[in-house]
C-alpha cells in the first residue's frame, strides 16, 4: 500500500511538472502577441474593466489586449463562419470572444473553436465546480470555453418613483395598462431584449418542457402563442406605443435615470452599484428579480480555431479567470459581475455580490427562433 501511494504521488508530481513546463512554454510564446478580443461594448463599466485588464496583461505578460467593441457577438460568429468558408485556417482576424448560448453552439457546430484548452489553465483550479461551468444553455462546453462570470436577468427601479414594482410579468402587464408609456424592453435581437422574451415565455408557459429541447417547428407557434398575445397587449401601452424600443440596456438605464420609463433591464444583479458610483443612476435605485426567479446563465471566453495568437489568448483568459481579476470584476463599485470562483479566493466586495433564485436558460435554438418571429411581427 505504501509503495502504491508513493507511486501515485510520483505520477501526480510528474503530471504537475509537465503542466508547469507546458504553461511556461505558453507564456514564452505569448510574449509580443496582440490579442483582438471581441466583446460587447455597450457598458462603460465593462469597457473600463477590460481596459484595466489589458494594462495588467501587457505589464505582466507582454501581451497586447485590444478590445474590439461589438453590439452583438453574432456579428463575430458570422465573420468567423465566412473565414471558415474562405479556407482561412490561419491568421484569423479574431483571437478571443466573449460568448454564450446560441453563439457558442453555432461556433461549436461549425468547428470554429480552438481547444479544448480550459483544463490547462492554471486558474482553472480556483473555479467553483458546483456552478454549471461545463454546460452553456444545455450545450456541453467540452473545454472549448472558459467560464468568466454569472449573468442573471433582473430589473432596476427607482424606489422614490416606484416603491412596489411588478413581481411577475402578469403584474407588469397590469402596471403597463394602468400607467401607459412607462415600460419597455430592449429591441431584439439585442441579447437583453431576447432574454426578456425568453423569461416572459417561461412564465407564461410555466416552463413548458419544449423549451428545454431543440425547437420543433411544428409546435413553435402553439408553444409561443401566449407570448405574442401578451406582447400584442403590452406594446399598445408600452413606451412610445411599442413602435420604438431602447437599443440596449444602456439606453434603458438612461431612460430610467431621465424619468422616461419606470423599469430597466440588466443581466448583472450588481450593476446598479457601479452605475450609482459613477453617477449613471440615482442612489435611490434598486435591483430585483421576478418572484419566479431570474433567468440565469454562465458567460464564457473562447478562442477561434484560426487565431493568430493562441498563446496570448490563453494567457489573457487565464489572467481574467484568476483571483485578482475576478475580485476586481466582482467589486461592486467597478463592475459587480458575480464571480465563477469559489468565494475563498475572492477579496473585497466581490465576496458579497448578490444572486437571486435561478431559472435555467431554454435550449439555445430558442434564441434565434424567437428573434426571427419577433422581427417578423414587430420589426418593421
């Protein structure tokens, strides 16, 4: 038995030594590389955080991180599919992406991703494995994307003007009818807007089993009929008569702060604190979730198959997944994004970031199907 334990310890040390040597090689290759990071650019707090991370990565590892701000990461998916079709298997224009859900499934199905690489990252050891970090909207990640944070669809209100906000979508419709032109949601396919549709559909159908499975075209209209009936009523009393919608969560928050609407959406339960800290929202604003819970998911970082900086991208992701970067990202005055790390590795207010009761995302195929139908009905 002692001999067996000694042998196992020796094997473990050998693997550890190999892993350390391989990571050192990655660090050496990464020096001098430029990583073009495609990520949503619609939040000042997030943009400033990525700028800070880039400075740290440059100073510590000699890797240049350039934030390519996109409105919808689907634009990047389309670009990568075009590069694949053109046979551009090296020297791609994208080195790193912030993705989840339908975009991950699309990239995975089209074999657009580098890896698996996640288990090789030194920072992987800090990740809270009790979180669903190995699935993305029911799709297995298979080490092709690294978890970066936890997202939950929640609502922001100002308690001075709306002390008792609607706690269900049914109550939201009643409120909209009682107080016309005071509610809205971002225009799909902007992801906050699509998330609003999914959360609404889940409540209206009591999470129909069909939502956890690939979309069945023959059942789609029947399953979604309550959603369109609801929206037909809601739009007539929504902000600007449902003829115009906020472009995204930033505009929604601005409209809330300007007193034009009474509720704004965010996918970060703690974003209200950083927005208050920089003056974007009043101190009297609060965040809450519907009684049924908050639509929740993990968001991830991935590397395209034809990256021009595979080593640099891995080094950048490893830094962003580490305790220092995750603690700063979770700081309530900076971003407040709930961390994917075990709390013991976090410092400061990142330990205290709040999360609400969770509702699972539908199967990723529902995202595109709902967006297509919404645009057909209300997009013109």
